[in-house]
């Protein structure tokens, strides 16, 4: 093989390589990109995820606004029951009852829950400064007794045991 043929072969290889790269870019630009309008499956899953996140955020906002509304209806410094359900302590890892202690609400408006969980039913709300009778502790939650005798749970993040 002569020197001229080798140079021609190298030049042809470089041209074909460049041409292949350009054609690949054009094909990639015309194919549906995942997550684009032209890719309904990925777009649908993205939209469902986004709707779920936004729905959860709105639900939290609704609960906060409902708590504020309940507090305004019930007056400042009071715990307002939203139903008549009572909760008896059936959880584990709960301290014994300590008489004479109170739980003071430190958050602006705090939900009183039927169980020691943010997913438990909200049975009342309490505003900042409200003093509730302390019953027991379970994890990061205080079991309290409201003025009407209803038992519920408040997060220790928004209250203080005294």
C-alpha cells in the first residue's frame, strides 16, 4: 500500500466519522426525549408525581388553616375539640401517668391528634399558651387531657412539659 492510499484511507475515515456524528445528532434531536411533551408515558408519571407533591402540600395548608379557623372560633388560649371521640392510651413505650404536670402549647396553633402520629385524626386544636393536663409520653408525643375530658396527643416539637 502506498503512502497516498494510506492518507486517502485516513481522510475517508475522518470524514465518515464526522458524518456519522452529525447524523447521530440529527436523529437524536428528532426522537422523543424522555419527559418531553412527545413522550406521554414519562410525562404522565412526572405529572402524577408533581400533582401528588402539590396535593400533599395543599392538604397540609388546609389543615393549618382549619386549625387557625378553629382557634379563632374557640377564642385565644383554648383547645377546641372538633369531634367527641376520646382516645384511651393503648400504645406501647408509654410512661406512667404523672399527676400535677401540664403541657404548654408553644406553637401558634397545634393539632391535637387521636394517636401519637401526624397521620392520626385531628380531634382538636390548641393555640399558643394553652395549658393542657399531662397524661403520659410516647416517643416525641405527649398525651393530654382537654378541658372537656377528651384525651389526645400533641407533638413535643410544638409544646413543652412543665
